[in-house]
């Protein structure tokens, strides 16, 4: 499945962000691979396993998050063996 990277403001507390990375696939086929965030600047980068760009948009729309950008990426190091399926 393609991997996407997006950026947006952090609407959640740090503990909630850590919980998100352990959630199973959602109804749009999106799963968090990892989240990177900067608490001081209130910015979050989501690395997502998703079927397509539109699924990533729907995933964020569901919780009223507006992404500044979303881009499909390739990983230099394949770490899929560590992703919970």
C-alpha cells in the first residue's frame, strides 16, 4: 500500500498522539505508521499507510483536521515488518 506524509496543526495532546499510532486500519483503509510532532510549534507530521490520497483526506476530515499538504513518499528503509497489521 502507498505511504503518505502530511503536515497539519496538532489538535490533540501528546498522549493521544501516541495512542493513534497503535490504532488499526480505519474505515478509509488508513493506518498510522508513525507520527512526528513539535509540541512547541504545534505541528504534526503523519506518516500513513493508505490506499490513496483521497483516503488520507477523508481520514483527516473525519476529525476536522485541515492538512497543509499531503504527499506520497517512498521509504529509504523498509520497516513494514514492525507495523502492526
